[in-house]
C-alpha cells in the first residue's frame, strides 16, 4: 500500500488549536498540521515564517479552496524524488491532475552545479514516468524562482502546491524562495520540512 494511503486510511481530525503557537510543540501523533492562512489576523500570518524555520512536521497552508483540480509539485528541493513521490500519491488519492516544474537560471548564467542539479531532476522525472507509466507533465522555468513559480501557478486554478525545503533562519537579507512563494501565491500549499542528518 502506498505511503500516504496507509497513513490516511484511518484519517481523522484530532484537535482544533486555539493558539497557533502551540502547534510547534504539539505532542499528539499527527500526520500534518493545517495553517489557516486566509482566516487569521494580519499578525498571525507573520507566524508562517516561524513555521518555516522550526516546524518538524509537514503542514498545509490553507488559502480557502475546498477542492483541488491540480497537484503542482515544485522540484527545487533538497530531496526532489521524495517530494515527487508525495505529490504523486496526493494526486492519486484525490484523483486529480499532476504537474511538476523546476526553476533554474537561464543557460548562459548557470553554474556547473546548477547544470548537475537539473540533470538529476530530469533523470528523476524519467525514472518516475517509467515506473508509473504516465507523464509527469514536467516544465522547466527559467529566471527568478519566486517570480516564475507565481506566474506559472496562475495558469492552474484551485491547485495545491507541494514542495519540500530545508529548514533555516529567514531574514530580509537572507530570504527563502519557498517561503516567499507560499506567502504570495493564491493557492494552498503542502510543505515538507527536510531535516539535515544531524538535526
């Protein structure tokens, strides 16, 4: 049985949380948290940055859509294969279309490391298409990752964005692309924090 189907076959809402601060220290056995971005105060929305920096559990940033027509997987990730696997399982559970995309600088501005990362993502896409016998609807976006991601997501109404990221401190002088995408996009997002081996 696939990972998510096994995890959610007995799915239930365990608790309602009155204080968003308590989520980071919540001890119950839960699969993920829901951050109700649309229906909270301006000051509470600032706590999203704290979630990005400290959350060890996956969390859904809900922006109001009751159903999703597309699962959009961003493969700029410390673990793109795992992120894609989660996105595929969600799309199969919800029986909706899957799209995948990756943001990179224009070819003339890329480093050797960026070229290797793109090759790795292309290989992952090919491998998954061979395994699942279906297209991953993969698209490469060139340019600023925040700007290009937001522009691309506008093409898909009622989508759920799935992405993973490495936890770290976020500041004005050290921005986090994934955080900015989630904060600015109109769709809901499912975030998977990836820990370092020594975390």
